[in-house]
C-alpha cells in the first residue's frame, strides 16, 4: 500500500545515494495513474519514420514549397533557418538544468507554470512528462517574470526567443506571399508567444501511456526544437507517422488559427508524443498566437462568391477559454470557428440546430481509436431487472456485484412525474439558441453546454447537456433555470421521487453488505442532475454522445425514456442496454465500489448516437459531500479481507479526475487502487 504516489516511486527505485531526487529513471513499471484506458493507448509504436514530411531549406526553397507543405502536411522541418546551433544548444542545456533542479512539487505562478507529472494530472490523465510554460513576447515585459533557476535561464532563453521571433516573422512573410496577402498581414497579428519546455523521461512500457495526448495547436504557427529526439507523431491518412529528427532543424506546425485565416487552404493536423524505454526526450515549443482580443476569420482577400467563408468570425480569447482540454483547440464553435462540413440552411434569423447537419463536422469526428466499432451489437438480455415490489436484497447485491448496472421496475415513481420531467426537458432543449445565449459554462450554480459551441475535454460530444445541483431542494430550486416557466416546479417533483428511490436502494444495499441500514443514506448529501439531448447523427460511427467513463458517484439513476443508445462494458465488449418502459437504470458508482471494498462493481459505459431519432435522458448522480472521507467500510475490512483502497477526500478525487467524465484514476494523495 502506498500513501502517496511518491511512496510508489521510492519503493520501486534503486536509491544511489541518500538525498537523491526521486526521479523517473528508476521506475520499474508504469504506475496505475499513468496507464491510459485501452482505447487511448498508442498502438503503432513501431511505425517507420516518415520520409515524406517536407524538409524546407530556407536559404534555397521557393515560397511555393512552403505553401505546398502547409497545404499537404501542416508540418514541415526547416534547416538553414538562421537560429545558430549555439543558441539552440544553450537553450536546451538550460532546460535540462531546469528539469534537473530538485523540486518538492510542481508550482503554478501568475506568469509561469511548472507541472511535474508525479504530482500533477493534466485533465484527469497523468501524462508521462514534466512541463514548463510561460509567455515570452514581448521580451521586455516577460523576462523579469521567468524562473530565476538556473541562474542563466533568463539570459539564455531570451537569446533563443529573439531568434525564434525572427524566424516566425520570416515564415509568416513567406506564407502571406504564398496566399496572396500583404507580407505584413500575419506579422501584425502575432502579438503573443508562449514557450513550453517538455521533459519526457524513459518509460518502462511505452504502450501504456503518452507524453502528450492527440491534439491540434491553437496557435498561428508552432515552432518545435526537438533536439535530435524522436517521439513526435502526426496523423496522416488515418495513421500515426513518426517524425524523424534532423540535426539542427526545427519543426514548424500550422496552427488552427492559420488554417482559419487561410479559409482552409492551409492545414492544421493532429499530433501527439509517444514515449520510449531508452532515453529521455527534451523539447522546446514556441506557440506564436494572436492577441486575446483578435478577431479570427478568413482573410477578406481569400473570400469570394466562388470561395465563400468556410469559418465564422470569433474572438481568440473565447476560442481558447472554451477549448483547452488536452491542448486540442481545433473544434468548431457555434459562435466561433465554423466547420466547412457544417452544412446549415442559412436562412436569415434561423436557429442553427443539429437537424440540418448533413455530415459530421470535423470538430466532432473522434480519433479513429476512440470511435465506436460495434454499433450493431445486440441488446443485452442479461442485465438484471429488479422488481422493487418483489425482489430480495440478495438479488440487488448480486446484480451490483456481477454487472454494476440494473434496471428497476415497480419503483414507486408516478408515471406522470417521469413524463412531465422529460417533457419539460424537451421544452428546454427546443428553445431557440438566443434564449439560451446567456448561459455560461462553469457558472456557479448550473451549466448549460451546447456542443456546437463548447468542447468537453478537447472532444466535441454529439449532445447538448444541462447540469445543476438538486439537493437539498430548498437551497437549489431558486438557482435553477427559469425557462421554461414550469421547469423548477416539474423538476422539483421529479427530484423528490428520485431522492426517495435512492434512499430505498441505499438501505437495501447497506443491509446486503452487512452495514447499518442508514450507513449510505447519511453519506448521500449531494445530488447532481444532468439532462442530455442527443440529436440524430448523420454518421454514428464517427462520434459519441458520451465518452467511455465510470461515474464518480455513489449511485447514478438514469431515466432513458425508452431510448437505446447506452452501452456498458461487459467481458471486454460493448453491450447495448435495452430500454424497458417506465423503468429506471441504476449504476453503481466508483465511490460505492470503494466503500464496499470491491464487493460491488463500477463499470465503464458510454453513449452511442443514431441516425434516426433524438434521445433525451435525465441522469441523477447521488454523491457524497465534498469533504467526505471515502474508504472501505470498517466492518468490511479484516485480516483476511484487507482494505483494497486507501482513504481520500471526495473533493480531491473529483478535482483531480475529470477527463472524459472518468473519475476512476488513482490519486497521488487520494483513492488508491486495489492493484
């Protein structure tokens, strides 16, 4: 048992001398926190280096070659670029010194961020890297705010940034000429530069983790100094291709903003970083960005009657704030970057709704390895059906142990209450966009997410989503949406019945586990309502309504209103859950699995889409209070049944594990894994 992840590192290291920094190099296996779910792991680590990614000699290459490379690949390497070898070497040396400095923990300051992955999870997933980020232009404002260790850091990195700035302006000028723009067009926009320094240590099993998740950059261009190391992969023709490292070259990446400004003539492509077993990899990345208040749109000279704008105008600040998960800022915004595939009937004043979409917009197409494969899977007849009027406690425990999911019928819920709730949700999601435009994601009391203008975790989900707390009722009701006018009254009646049902189920589970009948009731102090609208999808094989996840709750109660797009993982296969009229689906959450010391089972599930009909669901997550300590119940622990999980505070668990809605990862100072 390890009380922190650092304990894991210490126990699995060969300590060469007292006081040695607890570094990555001695780790003998990949800790649980860093192991990605199967569907996200790299598959083609042995793919050959790409010999076709263009190499541009800036002393001799004509503008047309840079333009062609930007169109065909979105990546190219530059040599004879004017950045001296000494400047590049000094910068990499300073970065190596920085990452070798002993730090007790990562630090986040106003002007720069240092994240050390042994104590920091990015977006709920621990990446196999350490990372330093800070602004670097204009230099005179930024230098005093940079790290002062090592002592030469500021001087060396400043010299590097001066040369990178010159190079970026040179590349912008060449691209502008190639596009037929004024040579200074992009120079005037590139007012912000960010430096990201990365350290990717050797990894004992590169097939299980990643140094950087698949993403496209939010920049105009990105300039990468990979210092002779390989590990960068780009997506080309549906496959991941390794980018070779040419000595003293720099890699240039077309960012999403430049793709938009070019009206799609240039290409921003997905890329990632894989790890290796044998050597550390250090890189310096410079993102050249517009200023926050810049309006990004296709350049007017590239738009005509025969070449209409393929993207809509947006403010860069809004784009970044809404699209920051995994560094993937490439998805389409309803009020921002529009997709060339979003074929709306553009009538004046018409609400832009999903039903007019003729193909899946690019921003919603999930990476190939994440896409659903078995849309034609049969309904699962074996998921238990629990008749609450007649079923024994033993049947509920058995269902919770073997499946982690079960349907309940004769649950005491008036049919009119269920129907009224679904009707008021339909009214909410049918409201014109303008009536929902004032709703801001991450507001204090409730959240409305319209996937055409919001991406969750860097991936646009094929859904709209409304979330808000719903218990205790007297505190929550005044904070709920006031449109439609009946919303608060109808949903309050629904929540009263859900509360009764959850307490009834908790009592039966507690008795079945040998706990006090009130044990779980006393813990279930928070309820969150999530209402989902999944529109018809032109190609369900390309996207998902909800990504694979396990719930962070004690239990979750789903009203699927006759729809059949929920799938659960059973024996390594996705199984479709059939819908029984007037039933509710109960899902064992991760916290109840832990409290039961693993006797009950929390399972992975997802939502697929369909071409023919919309799906609306009401989900109620019954959670512990934020400050609850979650651990195996003491009566379920003994010498023969030791605790399989470590104690943690629920607030910490949720804060550190929110990627894809999957809160199941182990926390350094939180939930321990049974393994």
